[in-house]
C-alpha cells in the first residue's frame, strides 16, 4: 500500500499534547498512514460570504439581525469541494516526493497531520534526497458528501478510488476549516471496503445530516467514542464488535505483554479537542458513520543486562535518546466506525477502518 502520515500541525484550538517525542500513511498503514504545504488561496469567498454573514434586513419600523454563524447552511459547494481535493492532492504529492512536510503543512490537520508528519520526518532522515519510491496519488470516481450545519468549523466528506492499496477500497477524506479565510484541510483519512460504505441520510436537496457530539438518537454519543474505545482496550466490554481493531488487538497485546527479559506497557489516550474532535454523518438506518482519533504509547522495558533491539529504520529515524533500559513508541490512529441508532442499541459499534502511524520514539 502507500504510506503512513503524520505532521505536527498548527494548533489553534487543537489538542495540547502531553509527551511529544516526534510526531505519512498514504503508504497507508491501515491495520488490514498523509501532512502541510503553504500558500494556496482560499476559494469561494464571495459566494460563501453572503450566507455566512447573511444579514441585516432593514425595515421602516426597525431592523432585524440574523446571525449568519447560527444559520443552518451547506458547508461548501460541489465545485469548492472538488477544488479542495485537487489542492490537497497536489500538495500531498509534492510532500511525498520530496519527503518535505512543509509542502503540504497547510493542507492537513488533526490526526492526519500527525500521522503524515511522522512518515515524512522519518523519510527525510532516511532519504534526504527525497522519496526514491514516490508514486503520485491519483484519485478517481470521487463522491462529495456535503452536510448542512450551523456555525464553525464546517466540514465535508470526499470518497474516491485510489491508485494505491486494494482496488476494492474507497479512500475517505474529511475536509475541515474554521472560517471563511481558512484553507480546507484534511483532518481524517480512512480506507474502507467499498461494500462496507453506508448510505447517508440526505434531504430533498441532497445535503447530508451531521450528528451532534451528544446526539441522543445514537447508541453511543460521538463525543464519547474516543474515551469508550481506549477504555475498551484496557477493560473489554460488549460495546464494540469483534474484529482486528478490537478483540484481536486486545489478544495481541496480551500475547506481547511479556517476553523473556522484556515487558511491554500500553497507554491509550482519547483525542477530542479542536480538529481531533469526532465528527459524523447520519446514515439511512438512523445510525451514523463517525470519525475519531486516539493516541497510543507502547513502552518496552528491558531487564537488567538485556538490550532492546531497534531494527525498524522508521523508529531509528524518529528516536530521541538511547534505549538503554526502555523504548517508548508513540502512534496516532484515526478510525471510522458505524454507531447504531439508539433504537438498535443492542447492536455493537462496528469498526470499518483504522489508519495510523508512528509519530515518535524515545529511548531512555
């Protein structure tokens, strides 16, 4: 497949990260990872300004003010969405070819920026002259799912066939921006088998419906999914359906927890602020497709006199310090799940995809 991404992005209201030891998967690291370039003009400003500021009706008897940021409007237009995807793809390819995260730094944010940045930083150290295996990403048969919502941030979803990975997969991109003068950035990228893609609920004009963070019509509130997932990895429950990112991941951790002379600890963290915040679209069955982000640390501690082998070139490239006694690896994952309707709360939350990558390594 292609690669694992991850760039530290500009942090407006974004997650304040605790230990940041370092931090591209369109070489997608899908458990079955993308990054920031600058200087692209924002598009559609005039068209959207009318709706976002919509306001001020004056009459002889007085004035009525309508708050444009509270009005429910389409988050973008198909033409603007297509331009956003085109600009992202161009920037992504430049960054991947040069192994230079500055080339697409203004086009990625949140989970994707972290995942993308890790791949690019390690690639730059291993191949300072650029990516010798670069193949430009090409997207075809693109579908844009545009919701209506009030306020900022505004976002939309694009899904497409790609010239990388499995031919039966669709690549899903969540584009977001916090204001009219901001560029559209990709915050989530997941890869889902075409047959598993749900049908979105739409109005008579073809606009999708967003689910709120605490949506009462869903089995699990989207805002709670990151915490519920990291808790599940520690304690297990019937909340999530069995599969490679749930029951199988727990089993793998148990198998690898202790090896001769080496112990592993796992720390899982929910990311819920700013561009990491979960977002979702209502599906026709009353449930929702929800995207969310988590961070995971794996600490390997060696017994006295036992060395910790570091064979992975990507780990070596991102590692700070020397692993004399311990090595801590940091990963960021973004995932897409189907959250059932509350009326079907006996059904578990089902993972469709998890894409992630190594974002840091620290030896001590």
